C-alpha cells in the first residue's frame, strides 16, 4: 500500500497469478454478522476515518451485498500493519494489497494501475517518459524506496527532493506533499503511484499534467491490486472473487471518480481519467 509499503516499494518484485473462482465455490461462504475492514485512518485516496476514500466506498458496496454493517479497525499502514490487524484477527479484509503480496492471501485483482509522471501544465513540457531530455535538468521530488524513485535515478536525474516512505501516516503523507510541491513550484516534477498522482493532482489550484508511464523501460511501474484476506479462509476469498467479477463495472466507476489511471489486463491504458 502506498505508504502501503508493500505496493509502493516491495511490489516491484511481485507478479500477478490469481485465478477466478465461480459462484459455486462462493456458495460455501458463511455470511458474517459484520464486514470488518483493516484500514488506515488518514491515507487518501485509499481510506480515512471519514470514509472518504475509494477503498471505503468499495467496502461499503461489499457490506451492502452481504447485508451487514461495515466496521473498521484503524491502523497506520506502515511496518507491522498486517501483523497488528488482519493476522491479529481484529478485522477480516485489507482492501488494497499488491497481487502476490506474501503477508496475505490475495483475491483476484480489482484494478491495475501504474506510476505516473506529474508536472505543471504551464511549464511548456510535453514529456511522456522520464527519459525525455527536457526533464534532465529539472528538480524532481522522489518518494524514497519506490519504483518512482528508481526510474528517476535510472535516467540520471540528479536534482532531487527526497520524501521518506516509512512514516506514520497519521502525521504525514509524503506522496501527497510531493505532488503539492510540484503545484507550488518547489519542485518541477515527480513520479508517484497512479491512484495517488491522479487524486491529489486533481485537487491542486495549479493545473497539473498526469502522465501514466505505461511504456517506461528499465523497471516495473504497473501493479495489479487485490483485496487481502487470511490464508486459511478460501471461502471468503472465493466470495470476494465472485463479487469482483459481478461488480467490476461499479468498481471501475468508483475508481474513475478518484482519477485513478487504470490499465487493462494486457497493460494498455484503459482509463485516462486523470487530472490534465
């Protein structure tokens, strides 16, 4: 996750490999008396304790289908998040986990996104890649230990403004600050995980271009995102897989409201619903 560290950093080494399960398997699932969600109280656009994030909206859709209330266990999504929430059985689902994440059992992916280049529209740039020579001497914000930081340094960009990844999200959101700093002119550009880039760019008073880096070479920048459950609960996973298959159109509509750049299963840009 992003400070969801297993998406923003470790996900560079993960691969998608889940298989869809039909409704016959999902029929074995015993409905709970509540949907207990593990979430960060201050990590928009994903979640917050005001229920304003897209993960909050999708969790509400699941609760509605189950006919049960949605109950949250709030915990900062940093080191120890899964151990302190899902594995401690304080809750039963993490709404956003990279496909292949080893700490949890993954559902089928419900969206795929990509790191995106962000710069001011009025800066006279038309860059579609971090390797564009026009970017070489610009000042870049980078969130350390992320694929975005990797692709910037691989292209020999040396004027860097670093933001720490491993922080308490109750106090700070470094990816949000990186985008805000582009808007104010403190930096010229940044490369940020697509859902964060699209959402916070749309909120800036200065118009920002958000360029999904679908064709970037040298390091992986696109990741499939699943829901995470405990490994010993296959019926729960199967029910969620069926939910995702049936409600994918509704899920995509929620993600579009938050300007999430979406990729198809073959890695092509499916949705350009980003701030431009």
